[in-house]
């Protein structure tokens, strides 16, 4: 495929727009061309609003001509995960229950992005209600991996990750409970950051004081990820855990000397099942990069065990599903997909003693994990325990021949970090033994989000100097030549004018 403006990163595009070397209209047209050319083969972008986006791009161009002050993301096209409410644009949550849901207002996350100048182009695909790490649902179908569209793109932010990997859009949002920013980033070869709880406000969490679920940025590079974080972080009356933040903290990252870092690494946190080939790939990566650091040594979780991370996450996760889905379940359990329904039913059967234990256990896990940072500046781990598998399989059923007890147990490398609440990102680090993207999970100390980005940027620069470590790029020509449409598991016909590239749906 020929080069397009859409292939440039958001910080570069931001500079070119501000200097008026390119126009927001030109950039939008480039992104739409890329979506129309590639999206049918990965099914990352769902509902679109091209006409409104074009009007906003023209307005952005006029604002620059008049010399008006502009926001951090001025003129940058954006995809929003289909769990976030978008005014005038279909928001389905991947569920047939919401096939006609067109919100009247943007939620806080989307509102902040648009206030910063981002131009909403479309929604990105999700599993139903965000439940699971395989992006497929009965409204839009499956999202395929950009490196092999027969394989899954991860989830639940799989549509955003695939759109970024294919250079469809320079800004895409994500969210993360058990790994939904980090896992699809790892599987698609992009960056996904789980920020500290509350740093980026989310008003759709009903359990506002729970630190499990966060919204956050994704990008093709660390700088692109940081740019989105700068536009969205900060205090919010709708977010009980929100914290004050200076956008410039994330725009002006300081250089980091990798040679001064004390690095700990773990294959499994002493608790997770990891495929032997992923273990081998991780060991190869650690062997290659250990010389970058002042010290690089394994974390001994036998000496500092984290405890029953699996049961703790089961209970904490199930609570959130009960809060969100009680009404729908009581009206008609069959209207909810199997993953979300299973989580609700686990939660509905819990006692107060169960939930009290889980909250106390999470506090203990938190404290045990933070003690590690007396010895380490950062901890590294694999992001996912398996290589991408066919999207026709709902989830990983077994690892190393050992059956897993539920559909989300294979997310445990990321949900351990969720319980600890530390900021973490998945950084592309070459390919695994199947030739598919390998994600390195980089975990910073408590509330050190800027430090995480600075270390991530330094690692990214070091990796870029080595062919075996740098971010892999999908072959989009091969993708288009070898893949059929991925809307093949849709169980209901799409609503009129919902598909990307079609006439826009109703917008305001």
C-alpha cells in the first residue's frame, strides 16, 4: 500500500497541523481511505460519522487560519471504544440489547477528548459488554488480528488496537479491568497503558470506589499514548478516585538512563499458567535486554507470595457485573451473552463474607506488591500467556494441556497487576515463536504514571535499534489479499448504515 498521512504518529501529525503544513481535512480523508481499504478485513471500526467528522475538520482548519487557541489533539481523527457513550453516534456495548442506542451526550472521557480537539470518526469493536479478551459480539462480529485475521486481536479494546496497528486512526481509546488495554495491545503490536485508577476519569463505573476498572490510552508509540493521556487526565466530579494532573507532565517526558535502573522480572508472578513457548520468548527477551540495565534479576515470589489472586479477582470482578447487570438479568437472563451472564451469576451467589474477604485480600496483595519496589525501579513480565489463537475459539480453554476454570483465567498475567493497582503498559517487543507480536508488560511503582511512560519511551528507543526487538508492523497488502470479511459471526443483520464506510448514521 502507498504511504498515507494516516501512517504518521499523533505527535508528528499534531506538529504538522499546528504549523499548517497539513490540514485536518487532508488527514481525515487519509484516515477514511485507510478505514475503507483495510477495515473490511479486520473489522476494527464499527459505526461511523464521516459527514460530521468532515464538518468538524473544516471547522478545525478555519480555527487555525484565524489563529485561535487550539487543544492538545486539535484536528486528530479519533476512534472510541464501543463501551463509551458518544453523542449522536451508535453505542451498542456489543449487545443486541443496545442495537439502537444513540446517546444524547458524550461521556466524560469522550467529552475531554473532543474538547482537546479530537474529531470523532467512529466506534471501535468490543466483546459483548467488554466481557472477555476476544473481540467478537452478536452485533458487529469478530475483530481479526492485523497480522493474521484468522486469529484474535485480544480484548476488550481489540477494535482500537487493530485500528491503530493498521494505521486507521491516530487516536483510539481503551479501558481495562483484567487486561483489556494491555492484552489487545500485545496481540496487535501497539502500546496499551493501564493508568493508575482515577487518573483518567470514567463515569460509567457504577462501583466508583473500586480500583479495578479504568479507562486509558493506546497508541502506536509511547509518545502517542502519552499525548492521549495528557488530554484526558485530571480531576472530575463524576470520578471518586480522580486525581489532579498537569497535562504537561505527560507531554514533556524526561529522558531515562536505562543503565541506572534496577529491573525485576517474572514469568508468572508465582501464580499464573504460561505457555512454554511464551516463557521461552520472554527468557530470550530478558537475555537480550538485561545488559541495558544496572541490574536485572528475577523476582522471588516464593519469598513474597501474592496469595489467592485468582479467587480475589473472581469476587471483585463479579461484584461489578452484579452492579451493572442486575436489572437486565432479572428481566431476561437470555438477553445477556454467556460471558457476562456467567460473571453475574458468580456475583449473585456471593455472600457479604466473600466480598469482605476479597477486599481485604486485595489490600494485602497491594501491600505485598509495593514492597517489591524497595529493590526494583520497574518490573517486567509477559503481557499474555499465549500467542493469538483463532477468533472462532471464544477464549483459551487450556494452557500447557491444563484446562482453565473459566473464560478469563488466561488473563491472569494482567489481572494480577490490576489487583496491585500499579500503572502498567504493554510495550511491543518483537515477535514470538509463532511470528506474531510479543508484548512486554512494564509495571511501575504505585502512582508513578509519568515514570512508567519515561521508562517505556527509553525501552522503546532501545528496542528500535534491534530488529528482533522493535515493534513489528503488519503487512496490510497481504492482509487484504488473504482475508474474507470478518462479520461472519453476526447473529443478527446489522442495522442500516452502521457499517464503516457506509452512509453515516443519525448524528447531532
